[in-house]
C-alpha cells in the first residue's frame, strides 16, 4: 500500500496514471485499454458493502479479490465476481486508487455512451462510498472536485456521467442524492461536460 503525498499538496496524475494524493491499493482486476486509447469519460458510481453499511474494509477487500464471503449473507452473491474501479472516495473524503487511469478497470459492465459501447474502454470509474438511500458527505464532494480537476488536467476528458446514465435500467447509481449541479459548479466545467444534467 502506497501512502499519498502530504496533506495540502496539489493533486496531480503522473505519467503512470496514479493520483499523487490517493492511497494506492492495487487491484488485479484490470487490463490494458484497447489500442492504448486515452480516457475521455468519467463515470460516477456509489458503493457500500453490505448495502448502506459505511466504513470497514469490505470495499477494499472486494476490489482486491480478498473478500470473506462468509462474513455477511449479502457477500455470498459476490462470490467469484471480479470488479474494480479506478478510485473510491470514502465518507471522510479520503481517496483510494485501485487501478492506474492508464488501464481499463472493470467498473461499468455492459454500457453505452453516445452510441459507443464498452465504456470501460474509454472511461475512468469513481466510486463514492454511499448508496441510493443516503446523501453524500460534504467531504466527498470536496474530494471529488479535486479528483475531477486532476483528471481533466491530465486526460482529454470531455464528459461526466453516472453509472445509471450509461447502463439505464440495469444500474441506479450514483442515485437520487448525488448533486450533479454542485459538482458542475465546483469544477467550473462547461455544461457540455454534463450531458445528462438538465439545463438550469
């Protein structure tokens, strides 16, 4: 596990695709992006294991294929599942990174964005620790703003979307409590970066 740089240091993504201010927790669940394409889409998710239970090591263990499936009844359905996101933003705003942004993490599944299939190929996945049932914390929005700024500086990102936007009917996250407009204001990105956000 690699610790982040000192608190207060500006966040940046290095040439190898790792965020300077994130705690590095490498997952084996990734592969090379086809054709070495660069990511152009950020996908926002939510996750809690078990659902609505925050804190603990279950998310980390799940992404690193070390989850104790006997520890909770819900975990049985995850047996044999291999997934990962690039980032997890914890309730206190701490950022964990599981996969280099240069690689293809397994976060979106069957998905489509603007007619383009296989969103994992060209996206960066950010999981917010949370669920569809509860608001996210102020610290998470602050951390997400920093992360989005670092990613849009490093890569040719031109859009942000929710998992529910690219997999409608199959996924509901980041859910009704996620404030897209707050992220848009904080990021300073033009409205065109948020194709699923209704105009004010």
